C-alpha cells in the first residue's frame, strides 16, 4: 500500500462542509478509478491533512488520469472555498502540497 499526505490550510468552521464534499465524492466510483483504498481527513489549528492510501505506488498516476473527469473537476471546485494552499506562492498542483515521508514502520 502507498500513502500520500496533502497539507493545506482550512478554517476549522469548514470541517463539516469538507467532510460532506468528500463523502459525496467517495460515494461515486471515482475512488475506485483512482486506486484509492482509504481516505482520512484531519484538522489541526487551521491546518488540513488529507491522508490517502492506494493499492500501489501508482496513485499519483491514477490521479493525473482522473484530473479531467468531470467528477474530479467538480470536487476540486467544490473544495476551493474551504481549502487554501499551505504556501500559495509555490503551489501549482496537489503535488506541491504533499508531505515527504521520512520514516515508516509496519508490524
């Protein structure tokens, strides 16, 4: 399994809206098409953490392919009022907001 973690900014008052948007999106076939196995959203002091697990390390490739799907475009547009880039000056794509894993342990 491969994981990605996106870090951004979010007003804590938006938690319900963001959760609803993803609940609707995850109710479609899009997570399956992207190879998403699990999604978890976290908030901490104005920060937003989006943990996404994939079946393999091809998650980024699947997301790139899905970016033109109207459902992906729609969820991205729906999230814009609530999610702000961590560093707007350097953000060009979700890849610019992904944390780098520097340690991993499995039992």
